[in-house]
C-alpha cells in the first residue's frame, strides 16, 4: 500500500531535523578533534621553548648580571680555576674546565697550554652591557 503525499511529507520533515542534528554533531566532533590536536601541538611547542629558554638562562644567565665577578662565578659553579691577574683578566685551569667556561659564554682572547694546564687571557667579565 502506498503512502499518501501528506504522510511522506510529514515523515520526511519529521526525520530531517534529527538527521541534520546528527550531521552537525559528527562535524562538530571532527572539528573538535582537529582543534585538540592543534592545541596539543602548540602546547608541546610552548613546553619545548620554555625548556630551551630555561637551559639558556641556566647556561648564560650569569652574563646578564653586571655585578657578578668572575671569582663569584667560578665559586658558584664549583669550577677549578685560579685567577692569576685582574688586568688583563687571566686564569689558570685545566683543559676541561676551560672548555666548560667557553660553553658558558666566557670567551678567551688567547691561551697557552702545557701538561693539561691552560693559562688563558679572558675577555672582560662580566661583558659590557649595551643600553
């Protein structure tokens, strides 16, 4: 038995709204999933940047304080180095400590090496600040 046009019209419109709502819900779920993935990527990026920034501060933060002396720096990092002259700034240390100093941003102008002892003339510490 066939349906009348009125019955088919009513059935079509009766199920149209739930079908549209279901499509909108599925679309919303897909969009929210994409947004969550992007948010996770951004969160990981921010976390990685904060780690890099913290490492930079740990390694080079001493260069930001113009009141820190080289003796204070050596003492705070438990580095085995002896300041032999203040003008020009010269230190005596072993090779590994000198490499650590260079990794921490304390540059040397010239150095001499003999039997695992390094005598180095350093650039002024702390470095001059630019305003």
